[in-house]
């Protein structure tokens, strides 16, 4: 991967990561002119190999969402796993969180690293970000892989109104909002499998440390943005090779909604993963993700 303009600072895992956790690729703090300082974990690939851009979900980070995937991709693809704005060590901004801004951040990162066009892999909230990356920056995207995601997350006008109103109220900066801001992070933290790396205590502490980096206001605004998202009118226009990994036991994003995304995209392939929405934390998760990426790479 090359480098464009801007400042790059290599970041060894700090004391929060050292508590802990799985072996991770070295992280880089990268200044994107006019956008801010972001953070990405990068693995160089073989000469001429495509780069895979791993886009994490809501309440996660690049390391937390993809730690079971890095070794599976190493040696075959270049890998870039950024933290989205407000998540982990991602860009901090006073602007309201917008999925479109995340897509623009990623386009700037791909340009900076001179690694495009990429195969963009979006998990959960990362799916809409990948969809918007294709729509807003077509030249940056060679292929798409969608995992545990859809083109619309909250079905029905009434349900969407309730969900987004609750998120907006919680993100409003009041004392009550700040209290609510801690709840989803705690709830997700409790669902991280403690045996994912064979070191229960360390794994749990590392996951908790990753989530403590999040900006609470931005996290809640991100939840509202996901609730409002609907790409059904244009997602069928996607014209790059696409694979969809459907998590068949998912209670957060129903499997029929995931399948609906696949059926809407011409030529998209479907891969079944017999697991739920936290599949990314389990050993072996990298294998089906690698298969879906290989499928797309073979058609690029």
C-alpha cells in the first residue's frame, strides 16, 4: 500500500490493549486533511493483491469487530480496518454523526493509502457505510461484501420513529442522555464471548477497554442514523461483484432482511453463516468471511 499526503503515526498497542486481547495488526493514526485524525489497523498484502477494507458495526471498532478475521486474510490480501468516526480511536468531530461522512472518511483513507479500488466488507452498520462508499465514491470500490446487514434496519414508519426519537433524546446532551449513553455499550460488552481467544479475563478486559474509547454522544447519533437509513430505492443499482453473508440466527437484523439485500443486487451471491449478530467474536469467523471475499475477488 502506498501513502498519499498527510501524517501517519505508527501506534503500538497501548496499555489498554496490553491488558489483553488477541494479537492485532499494528495500528496507525492517520491525518486526513480537512477531516481529522483517524486510526486504522493495516496488513500489507502480496504485490498486486487487492486490498480488503473491513468496516465495523455499531458499538464496535476495527480491532473488536475483525480480530477473528485478520489471520485468515493475512498473506493473501492487503487489509485495512479503520475505526469509524466516534468509535474507538476514530475521527472526533462536533458535527452530528452521518453515515455519509463515514463513507467520505473511508474514501479519503483509501486515497491516502493509495490502495484502491478496494473490496469493501461491511458488518452490520458497516453495510450502509459500504453501500454509501460505493454510491458516493464509485472509483474507490472494486467489490462489496455485506455481513449481517441490510439496506434498511428498522422496518415500518412507526417503529423507525420510536427508535430514532429515543436515540435523538438520549444523544441530546442532558444528564439523562449521558446516563443512557452508557447502556448500550455495557449491554454489548456483556455479550462478547469470553472464550473467544482462550484467555477469558484478558479478552473481556480488552473488549471493555476498546468500547470505553467510544464517544457516547456520537454512538447514540450513530444509532439514530442507522434507524433512519433506507437504501432500498437505489441499492439495486450496485454494479460491482457482491457477496452477502447472512447470519441465520440473527435477532438484531432479521435473516429475511439480510436476504432481501442480496436479492436486490444483481448477481449477488449468498453465503449462510449459522450464527447470530455477535458471530464476529467467535473462533472460525474468518473462514466464511474469507470465502465471501474470495468469491468477490474472483469476479473483480
